[in-house]
C-alpha cells in the first residue's frame, strides 16, 4: 500500500524481456538505499516487486498482464518514472490510500499554464466514470491528486502547484501521452456499499459503471446525522 507521494524520480536504465516476464532496471539511489528483495515499489503508479538490488539500481519484474493494462508496455530506456516504496507501520499518510493496482490508462487531453500553476486535463476510460467524484482523490502515474469540483464526462482536471511540479515529471507531460490511473479505493468501496444497501446489485453487470445518478435512482439517500 502507498500514499501517492513521490519519493524520487527514477530512470529506466534497461528493459529485458524473458518469456512472460519483463525485467526493468531502474536508477533509484534514494529508494535503493531502503529497499530489500521482495519489497513493493510503486513505479509510475504500478505496484512492482523488487527482484534485484545493486548500488543505486533496482530491478523490478512486470508480467504480461501488467504490460497489457498499464503504460509499462510502452516504456523505453531513459524514461523517467515516479517512485514510491510501500508504506511502513507508523508512516504518515500524506496523500490518500493507493494500492498500486491501475484501474485504467488515461490520456493527457490538455495542459494549461496559469501563472505558476499547471492545469492538467486527463481523458479517462468510461469504466472509471463512477469513481471520479467532485473533489475526490485520484492517483495519476502514482501521484495523489484532487479532482476538480465538476469532473465532466470522460475528463477531469487537476491543479498542480509549483511544489508538485518540482517533485514530479508532470511538467514534462504533453498532449496525447498515456498515464496510469487509479481511482480512490474508499470511493469504490462506498459506492459498492451503497448499491448493496438498495439490494440493487442483482442484475447489474460487472462492467456497468457506478455513478451518483445511478445510486440515487436506485433509492439510496444519505441519512441525517451520518
């Protein structure tokens, strides 16, 4: 489990494919100093297992399914990636709970500078529409961010302050670039609980997106005092 706060920006040194496994070697001096074999390392938001350590370099493995459902399959040597080791007991939870399990791949639709800020608009898959809640949380390439007040259908916008830009590679992103997205696990859990209370889960396809409108039309209301 992670918190969505980048420890450092690493660099992909090499990728070696062997059978169904892709071995990625990353230059990550800050993370490497604290990692052990078998640890989890969020790499651009993807939870990967550490399988090798050598000085400033960390090797992690990605299976074919990971390549299929994330951006990892398109990475090349020299790519810069966000890195975050797994949380330890007693660590501060400065962002939000991030599992490192990518829900879908989005695309940068627009970048707009506003003084020192950067407004980043991301187009996301339809299947994620139920989890993109106003002022909710989302992890973009492993970074904990807050959604805008009114996410539109298929797109959301996040406002990046100078500190976030300095500690991430968001300033390098260009229109059309693909990014890993993970919806807030608490929002997903709350939505499923709401449907379960209405008894409406029967007959609902697993692929159906959960939206606030759908919850309300099925009879769920907030109770007073809760």
